[in-house]
């Protein structure tokens, strides 16, 4: 009665009488407005992102299409265009067509780098990945995973180039970046653990390598279902590690399962399947199952010859492994042919003085020593020894493999001082890495016994005879 019944007056009275209800309603309205605003902005942001992604996809599609234009008969003038020519064309057009799109350019560089890597063109792959990394760090530094992935790629290519210290640096950078933002059981971290484990295996650190591989496998098994390519990859590496340390039963279980998963997912004509075939064949070779090893290596080689021919270092690697089996089966003519072909392939497709070129040289040298041609054998073995010393850590077992047969060849040529020097070196390395029971260690012991018997060093002969099993 004292005041006019205006809307403001009635509102104040209502609020005073219903404070709790009005407060709750106000909060509810604010939340609704907030949610509407949030999702409106989110949708707008998603729309903008979608438009950006669509534009990016269109640019990438246009770029790829322009590369394949070179295969058009009117452009190629009827000539056959190879995969490498297409990739080279892509590189030539990167600066021209993506100059103002550094992020897209870096992504395309990494894609093309991967193709070069698959083609065995390691130096070209490395060059592009390094350029991609620089662009990502400058123009897209917030994409930590993307940068880590390029570091990983650089780790892979440096590893294949035999630059193991540099590979270790790259893998550790990738691991550190991923660990800084990902959960501990993320499979992207497992990938880096596997790479670091492989380097530890190369450095003869069996315990560290095993721990890292098994940690990676545990992560993968906790979030993935079999069959899975990443699980197969880890199991193949673990199988090889167990094999090198005489855990042959466990190794066979892992290697067979890895091969089975890869075949199920990829079919036969794939590098990963070939890698598993080679790993299992290597186990058969070491466990006196030479015919099974020969069959697997031949199958793998035929697949490689079909998909990449002899212009790939993988072909040279499998051919050399096949020659090892042929040597054991006393098929010496075939073995010599395959060792020499392997050597030429690796020389052609790997950088000068690459450590993998030592494999066919060491195998051929060993075969010559074992078949009564020690002078020829020493020429190849000493070159293999030189190459391995350039790249491998001191005391690596692959260095000892070469020195064992340098020592044996020297013994057969009656150079007993040189024989003792190299055989003792081999024994020390094998003993330190594998222990007394390993087949490599036992072979070095047997040759030392022959040496000390010949030179009538009874004390040394007795010492090593007590270790021979």
C-alpha cells in the first residue's frame, strides 16, 4: 500500500521471500549460459580446425597429385617412371609448392623421408628428416609428439647408417620428450624403450637390454590385443636377444609368435615379415637345424628379390645370412657366390665403410679359413675387422667373431704370435659377454688349445683344456 506495485517492487519482494530457490535458479541459468557459450566456442573452434584440416588435406592432395603428373605419358614421353623418380620429384616440388606452408611442408618431408628409408636411400632420408625437424621446431614447437617422432626417425636412420652414438642421442631425445607429456604406459613410450634396448644389445649390455624390451612389451600387452604389429616387433627383438644369450627355447617361442602375427596382419610380401623370417632362420642355424634355416632364408630372399630386387641393403643382408647356412651345409660354391653378391649389394647401397659391409667379408673369410684357403681368408677378415672397429663399441662380440678366424687363419699359416694375439682377444670378449658355455667362447677355447698344443705350451694348454666342454 505504501509503494506502487511496480515490476521492480514485486521482484524484490519475491526474491526476499524465496532466496534459496532464486539462488539455485540463478546458478542454474549461469551454468546453462556458460555451457552454451562453451559449446558454441568449441563448435566454432572445431569448425575452424575442420576447415584448416580440410584446407591442409586439399593442399596435400594437390601436392601429391602434382608429383604423379610426372608419370603421365605426355610428361614422361613414354619412359617408365620408377618409385625413386616419383619421390625425387616430390622433393623437387616441396620448396616450389609449399614454400608458404612450413607445417605441411615439414609433414610431407617426413613422409618422403620414410619412403627414402624404405627404399634404402638412407642419406636422403636423414637429410629430409633433419629439415623437417628444423621446420617443426620453428613453426610448430607445441607439437611435442611430432617433434619426438622426427627424433625417432633420425635415430632409426642413424642406426642403419652405423652411427650408433648419434642414434642413441636421437632416441633419448624422443624418449625424454614423450615421457614429459605422456602416461607411463603409453605405447609411444614403449617404442622408444625398444630402440634404446636395441642399442644396449649392440653394446653387449644384456641385462639392460632385456629390462627395456620386457618393460616395453608389458606396456604393449596392457593396452593392446594380439595380433598386433607393435607387439610382434618387440617379441622379435626379445627373441633375438634371448637367442644371442643361448636362451634358445624361449627365443623360439617369441620368434615364432612374432612371425605368425606379422604374417596374419601383413601377408608374406613385407619387410617386417622378412625380418621375422630372418630371425627365426638365424635361430635354426645356431641350433643345428640348417635345412630349416636354409628354407626360410631362401623364401625371404625370393620375396626381397621380387619386391625390391638387388637395389636394397636388406637383400644383401639376407643373402649373406643364407651364405652362412650354405657354408655350414658345405655348399661352398653357392656360399661363395652369395657372399660376393651380398658384398657388392651392400657396397652399392650403403655408405662407404658401413659396418654391415663387414658381414659378407667376415663370412667369406671364415669359409676360406675353414676350407684350407687361410691366406685369402685373412684378407677379407682383416677388412671386416677394420670396418667393425670403426663403428662398434670396443669389446663388441661381432669384432671378436672376426678376430677368432684371423687367429685361426694365422695359426694355419704358422704365424703363432699373431694367432695367440687374436684368439686371446676373442676369448676375452666372448667370455666377458657370454660366459664360458657359449658356442663362440668354446670355439675360441678349442683354437687356443690347438695353438698351445702345437707350440708345446703345456701350462696354457692345460688351462684352456679345463675350460673346454
